[in-house]
C-alpha cells in the first residue's frame, strides 16, 4: 500500500520496475525527457573531423581532471594571463579601446541545423553585420583614432582587400584625409573598386604583397611627413581592437547557450576562427 499522490521510485537493480502495461513509471519518463532536451548542447566531439576531434578530446579530458579549490586569474580553460612586462598589455588595451565609438556588439547567432548535425551547441559571431562586413573594422578604427589624437591626418598602408576597406571606412568616419592603399597587381578588380567607393586612394603596385608593403613604406618616407605608414596587422592598437570580439564572446556565450536550450554551467569548449592576415 502506498499513500496517494506519490509516484513509485524506479528500481535501481538489474530489472527496472515498470508501470501499467509495461510502461516505465512517470518519474523515469520525466528524467529521460529532461536529459534529452539538454543533450544537443553537450557532446561537442560527435560528428567532428578527426583533426578537430582528437585535440578536442584531450581538452575535454584535461577539463575533467580534479580542479584545485583556488585558481589564479586566467582566460578560457585555465590559460594564464601573460605577465611579460616587455610585451603590450593587450587585455588593458582592449578594455580601454575606442572601438565602441563606431561599432556595437555583434550578436551570437545559434545554428540549430548545424548543432543538430554535429551533436554540439554551435553559435556564429556575426561580425559580418559590422561596418565593412568584417571584424577588421575594430582594429582599423582603434588604430586611426589613436593616430588622430596624436595629430596624424593622412595614412598609407598595403592590403589586398578587407583590411584596406576597413581602414578607409574608419578614416572617413574620423574625418581624416582619404588613406592611400597600396595593392598588388594580382588584387581582384572588385576589391579595388570597393575600396575606392569608400573614398580611399588606391595605388596598384608590385606582384606580391611584400612589394606593395615596400612601396607603401617608400611613399610614407618620401612624403615629407605628410603620410604616416601604418601596419595593417602587426600593431598593438590593431590587435587590441580585434581582441574586443573575443571579450564579447566571453560575455555573451553563457546567455546564448542557455537561450539555445543548454545549461548556463556549460563551458565554452572551442572557438574556430577563419583568418588570412
């Protein structure tokens, strides 16, 4: 005899107790339903290519190791903050950048179809919604804003497309003179025209990007100080501007996973970045 209103507990032995007509008890069905709903955002390695699955498995094994009760400040899965005093403090530079004078946070979009196919909880960081359709506008604006505050009016750089395009948009927004973008001869015409449309001066020179770089440096040197050469990638202000995208990911991922049906306690397992610069 059992009191009314209480469900039978499932037997934990080899043979589970069943309900009427051989069905599992209601409590067991409820637990299976909850587990099934949260499952798609759990196993990231299912369906992934071998070259991704193997290192990801090692990462997950590392995360499953016993964790100390106290851990120093770190990034991601325990990566230590760099403390080399000879290197720029990129975290500080990113947090104090002027990127958001021009852009807003790009959203994290859940990919339901891709998540179901891979057995993972996949989101895309929609940097294509920013001016210039690329994350590169972050670094370009942060760099030019810093130079403008130092009194620079005109810049010259080299590019084969998106970086020069973003630099031209940022210069236009900051009220600087049209930048000079040196592009190698092999650059597709559609990219050259896109940069011209946002007000930049395009100077086609050389067969390779290295030759275009040398030409840009020569133009700056022979301008008598009128043109300032800027590196499209290897500049702390550019790197710090791009880093704001990573900071946004760390702020947004918890709410994004929860909205997709996962748990707020789920960890960020991996970030995949397509880059050519």
